């Protein structure tokens, strides 16, 4: 795999996109963790204390390290050798122009990478599909047959958005029908961009409808409870105005018959 710096990558991206200004957001990006040996922790040594957190300093001191004072007033930290290989997990990312397998950035993930490709990074941290987080998967779209989706995946094109952003040069490598498929993908992306506000409005409408139904149920429950209270109050008020003789007339009679006693 060939690697390059950001300047080289942007130069290639600009030349191969051939004025198709789609932006970096449609690049195929994958974050991953790579274990790397911590040379300082493994073999020991001296490192400047500047920039080191207090937590790190305390951990080194707890393992037998010490603070070294220089004549110029600066401080360094003597890190003891662990006596065994110590590995740290480092977050990396690969960045690829859709359809171009020859030029891929592969480097430790920077803060800019994590911010620029926030959806993919969040999916990586949650152990979810990063391609799915960046757009609509070709395999779920239905706009290309499954075998074509596999062919596009081979060159790093996993989503409809990535297909829509492919340059003419990279598209020619995909054979007959690729221009029509890119156009179909671009139309889909455009239609979904217009659909997004509608979908958001529908979600808000459904939420309001649910809240309205909840309020209706609460009103019905309160009305039923109020009717019960009014009825009980009316019965009590009526009973207070009747004489004992009248109450005995309206009181329910016990119609149970006495049981015959055995002779």
C-alpha cells in the first residue's frame, strides 16, 4: 500500500476528480487500531517531562522511575525498563479517493481526521460498520446488481455517495454501464438531499401526534375520574337529606334466603 502526505493526496484527488467538486466527505475512510511497541516503556530511557500528564508521571514513579533535574532548570523523567515488550494501541485511519486503489493515505489518526470524518470515527469507536455510517451501502441501495456492487467494493466504492463522486478516469475502469450507474447514484443522492428536510418534518409530526394522543388519554382519564367524584358527591348529598325511614326504603334488600336447619 502506497502512502503519502496530505499535500500529495489533495493534488491527486483534485486532478482525478476532473472538476467534479464533491468534497472530501465522500472519500472512503476507515479507522482502525494498530498495536505498536512502546520503545520507552519497553527498554527504558529518559524523556522530557514537558507535555507529560501528572497521571503518566505518577505511574512511572510508581514503577521505580525518577525525576532528573538538569542544570538549566528543566526536568526529565527516567523511565525504568519493563523487562518485557510493552504495546500501546494507536488509532490509524486510511483515506482513499473512491475508485482509486493506487493511492491511499495510511497514517495515525489526527484530531482533524476525527473531526472531518466524525461519523466514521464514531462508528469505529462503537464497533459498527464505518461504510454504513458514511452513506447508503450499494448492497442495500438496489440501484446496481449484487455482482456490480462487489466490483465497486473491490476498488473501495462501498456507498452510493462514493459511486456518485467517482471521477471519469476511475469510472472508465469499471466498464460498460458505469457512467449510467454513476448518474443514477448522483440522482439518488440529490433526491435524498431534498428528502432530508421532509423526513425530519415527518419525524417531528409523528412526535407531535404521539404527544397529542398522550394528552387525549390523560384528558379522558381525568374526565372519568371527575365524573366518579361528582356521582359519589351527589349520592352523599342526597343521603344527608333523607330520613332514616326513607333510607331504609331505598337501601338494597338482602334477598338471600335463610338456610333450613336440620331437624
